[in-house]
């Protein structure tokens, strides 16, 4: 009888476990004189607390027509989002790139389950600066 109750309790607990529903967006802006401002916005879409999530953002920069080696741009400590909470993580990526590629990987910290992978690419046009009398 105890075995049946234990098994039933285990099934109920595992049926309730599901990965958190997150909304992610990356904003990349040229930050003079020699960098790119990276803003990662993470929003919990559920009305419950998330499990601890780990974020890793890697990027490649194209400088003078050549892609550089991939490097870690953002790797904050794992964190938990409360109900419908939004968190913005900002970093300065020191590179003089004319284009960048990023790969965002989001995992559950405790289990290592992959929640989301997102790749993006952005080109930066020539920045015009005003010179002369104004």
C-alpha cells in the first residue's frame, strides 16, 4: 500500500514539473568609441516562480572583413525570476566590429535541460559624425 501511495505521489509531483516559459530579446547598439552595448531582456511569462536559469551569450565580431574567434559576452550567475518578473542584463562588449553574430543558450541550472537556443546577426553601418562649425 505504501508503494502505491509513494508511486502516486511521485507521479503527481513529476507531472507538475514543466520548463519555465520565458521571453528573451537581445538588443545590440554601437557604443562609441570602441564597443557594443549588449542588453538582454528576460521575462517570465508565467504566474509562478521559475527554476534557476543559467544564461550564456557568445558572440563573434567581424573586424575588417574577417570574423574573429567566438567569445563569451554574457554569463551571469544563475538566477530565479518571480511571477511575471522582467530582468535586463547589460554588458559592454569591447570590439570595433562592423557586424556581430550572437548565440544565446538558456538552460535550467539544476538539471541542465536546454530551454532555448537563439542565433542572431547584426550589421552596423558607418557611424556619421558631424565635423566643423555647428
